[in-house]
C-alpha cells in the first residue's frame, strides 16, 4: 500500500512542521517581549501571527527568492539570535535564513553566522522612548493607535499616551471610541483588549492607560498634567495643513515635535525611505507624511528614475472612496464628489503628481495626475504611464524592481507581488506603501514606454509609513537588518 505509506509520511511531516512553527512563534514572542527584538520575514510581520499564517509567509518567501525557506531553518536562526546579546533591533529572518543557505557554512554554526552578520548591532546608538499624542481619532488615527499598541512590547520606542478629540467626553462616548478601535469593517478585530476607564477619561488598551482629552484648540492643552513630556503629536484631523496652523501644537506644554498625516504647506513633505534623511529632526520641528498615493508611487518612481530615467509620465489613481464623499447624492463643495460614493466611479483631482517632486526634485514638471474614486472602502491602485530615457523590457524592469524589494533603502516601501490572481482585497493589511504587480507590467516594443501597476492599502500601508517617519523624528529607530 505505497499510497497509504506516502500519505502517512506527509501527515507526519506536516505535524513536524506545525510543531516547529509553534516553537518559532514562542521564540518570536520571547525576543520581542524580553529583548525588544522584532523578527519579520521579508518585511512581513510575525508578531501575533498563527501557525498557518507563518507557514504561508514562508511559502511566499521561498517564491520571492526562488529557493525554499524552511521553517526548520528559521527556527535554528531564531534560536541563534536568542542566544546572543544584542540591543533592540528589527531583523529580517527570511533574509538571514536565505543568506545562511547561500553561504558556505560547512564550518559555521547558525550562532557563528548570526554573530558575524549582526556584529554591527553593538554600535547602535542608545535612545530614550518617545511619548506620542494622537490629535484626532479617525481612520488613520485608529490604525496608527492599533499598530502602536500592538507593537509596544517593552515600550522602548513610541509610547501612545493620549488621544485628543473634540466635544464632551463621558462613559458612553468613551465606549463608542473603544468600539471603533476594537472592531473595524475593513481591517477586522483588534488583536488585543480595549476597556474604558470613565473616571480617568481614558482607554485601557492592552492593559496600558491612554488618556482621552477633549480640546477645541491645540494650544489649550497642558500635556504635562498627564505626565507627558517632550512628546510627538501626530495630527490626523486634516484641520491644520500649513506651518502656522501646525505650530499651534508647539505652544502646548509637553510637545516638541509635530507630524501631519496629510500633505502640508511650508513644511517638509516626507516619503519615508526616499527623502527622510534630507530633513534632520534636530533642526526641524514640523513634518508632513505626504499622502497615501504619494507614498505609493514615489518609491517606484525613484527606482525607475535612477535605473532608466523618466522623460514624462501620467499617473492615474483608482482610489477607494473616502469619508469626505457622500453616501447618497447631496451637496458637496467639490465637483462630482457629491454623488453617492458606493454607487459611482467619480473622477476627481489628485496632487500626487506634483507632490512627488517634493521628494524627487528631478521629476518636477514631468508628471501629470488624476484620480478616480471607486465603490470600494479600501485598497487602491496607481497606474504609472512613463516615457523612459533608456530602453528596457518587462523582464528588465521587473528584475530591477525585485532587486530593490529584496535589498537596499526601499525594502520596507516596495513589496514585489508574484501572483497572477491579485485583486484589491488581497492587498488589504499590507504594511508596504507600494505593492508592485509584476504580472501586470507592460513595456512598449521599442522599450521606451512602461506602464506599471502599483497597488496600495491607502489606510494600513500609509499608517505604517507614518509610524516609520514618527520613529525617525523621535530618534527611536532600532538597529535593522534587512
């Protein structure tokens, strides 16, 4: 009965794989909660993942590098990381496992390999945790809150201390705020606990107190009364867009830095990974994280510009509807946006084409852009139609993009997608702001025109860019190995 024997072997192997994954999950948790060392696999998060999710991520990793990435190897590398002394860090175990397999390691143990690879970790600068205040608690505010609290660990980086809203605060309103944080129609349930402390006007998130403060004006708040000092305000209200208005936050006691989650005027507009190093938080107090679309297209445009050169281009964004549109037909200050968002495709403007030039000055005046809002609540697509200076091919441009997604300064920003079946719901929950659809790439026969399809979770991917920039501003970036 050879078929039965083979089947029994397959069952035994799958059981061993899942047992190894359980051990891997424990090591990932121990490293995070005991040492503030976060493991990811080709930038995909591993904390709070279940067995099946981690095995699926290993399959993706194997397809990405075209070489099997075994959970058994990952366990060995994770054990080696746990065995050595190192400061808080973020390490890509997929890349480390892949490199361990590539090297001639006949005489090198996993611990010896890890010690050699991470030898520069000891040079990482020490830093103090940074208090964070969320000014506004809408779509981006709640997602940022979720991620900050889910990744708090020992609190060695960003510490969410307060949320500022307008209007009265009572037990009922606090519970409504808590319910919106717990449950999300797009992103699912929060993987943690959210309780209400009505006496303190606070939310208790994963057992940690986060004050809820009511204020109509930023300068009216004394954050030091809540034990908050030298904090970073993340303003996601959309009410304050220029330097003068945003400077009002700096008049509050306890605040020393401001980050706007929208395009800003007279302040640096940053796409983290592209131009953040050009703006020093020691000398600048107010930053903008630009828009979700700008964060999606700028990393890709940088790769194309650096690799082939761009003469001209047009950007068309197919964007999920947003809260500024109407559910049913009603008056709106902007053309077309008054029509029912869930029933119509709506042509509207976007400043993404010109905004790119703030991060990539070489592209100033070369790009036009427009947008179509479509009846989906989240998950968007940018189509880049680019005239190139130098010839390429589908294989050529895909190879370059895959290289940038694997190594270099843009590995957190670009995810290289391999699937033939990708649709918008598949990209929801991706932490990369730009998801390059390699199967959709078109290049004209003469090699001088390329049409690229860039997916992006306009809420979740953007929120991660906000957090990356916040860590840079707060100077709490850990040692990383990507």
